[in-house]
């Protein structure tokens, strides 16, 4: 289950980065999250903590459900 959530989060995060014209480094700085953490999410399909996901959602001006849709838990 965690791998599925992490994989979907990875895809959604990449799409938001692209649409916003942001790099992972920029988002990491704005969200005050270490860039190495972003590398784990994007390169190794690791699931973010809820607090980190909330920080990212706030910077991207989206809801947490936009980043981690509830239906991926089914």
C-alpha cells in the first residue's frame, strides 16, 4: 500500500512541479524541507510524512487531497 501511495504521490508531485515551472530545489526551499527528502520522494518512491505533504500542498496552493487523493488507498 505504501508503495502505491508513494508512486502516485511521485507522479502527482512531478506534474505540479512541471505546471508551476518549479524545480524540486525551489519547492524544497519554499516548503522548508531538505532537498534530500525530495530526492527520496522522486527517485526512490518514498511516501512523505503528513506534515511534509501539507507543507508542499501549501506552497503549491493545492489541497492535500490533490497531492494524495483518497482513492489511491482503495
